[in-house]
C-alpha cells in the first residue's frame, strides 16, 4: 500500500503523514516513512532525535554511493541503478517504522544532475513498485519527486487542505498535477477545522465523494510544534484523535485503487 501526502505548506501534511505512519505501524504493518519535502523534517515529527537526524543524509547527497551505483562520470550513467540493498542501510528505524529522506530533485544549472536524479528515482521506484510494505510519502506541494513511472505505484494521494480559499485552490492544483501523472485515486483531507462555519466552507468547495475526512484543530499539536524537540509521535499515545478510524478508511480506499 503506497500513499502520498501533499498540500500547501503549513496545512499540517507532515503531521498527517507521521500520524498515518504510526497508525499503520500500530496495526502491525512495516512502514517506510519517506520525507520528500526538503523544507520539513518528517523524522522530527515521528520522534527521531536531532542527533539521529543529523547523521542521516538525504538520498540526493550520497555522492559516493551515487557514483558507485549510477556511474562515475557525468556523461555516462546507469538509468536504473541497483538500490534495493541500500534503503534499509540508509534509513532510521523505530519499531515497525523506517524513515528516510529524499532531498530536493535537482533542476538544471551549471552542473548535470542526471545521475543524481536517476539514482533518486530508482530509490523511489524500488519503494513504490517493488516493495510490498506500506510506504507513506510526505510530499511538497509540487510533487516533483514523482515521475509518470513512479506515480504508477501510488495507490492513493491524500491532499491536505485548510479551510481557506488559498489552501483549497492549491489543493485543486495538486489534484490536477496528480491526475496528469496518472495517479488514479486522489482524496482531500480537511485539517485544522475549528468551527461549523469552516466545515460549511469545506463542504461547499469539496464534494463528499472526494473528501476523505475532516480533522479538527488540535491545540496539543500546536503546543508541541513550538517545543524545542518536536517528537509529536515519540510516545505510544502520540496520535491524533480519530486517526485510527481515518486509517481504516484509507486502507479501504487504497485497497480499491489496487483492484
């Protein structure tokens, strides 16, 4: 089961992704939690220490490994390097959850990044297409880490939105990007909803068929985010209320996508 979580910055998608990883792990699944948003650390929200995270390099920064597997020179490189043995080696583990960081996709410039991008897409392809475990990807709003090839492995994309016009508009743009890549099942998740008026705002703009659920605003999550050491899910009880029921709904949605 492969799930990508996306949305505008600040909507809480990283907290949602971390909660999903924890909820699936609690159900006995082996989970790969993948941070594909260079601006946010999913690992910190999962409760890994600053020291652990400091020692974990993003995939795109493993230059010596990339050179070994994808080719030494920039003119000739392997399009599909062998990476299946590397993922567990270069990830952090806590219980049933393994965490790894992708780093930013390299755009054009003074250097050729074809080799690095090829390596990154090979890692994503192995996670999304070759492994039978649960994969939860915390995406940036642009979902640039996914290609048409790797997107085939995504069973469900969850786009997190707040009850604001800008956030909902961004969510609709992400939905179109996902459709263009061929992701067949896309759902919205309304987060940080405080009032009945905000619920009405969401209901007026997103149909019941495309809305996966509504998560109420949680003051404890906000307080935790302001702490020196985040670790929202560091303890066994650190999971949002209602997330287990939402996980059951997501399992049903993803299972339909796999059929």
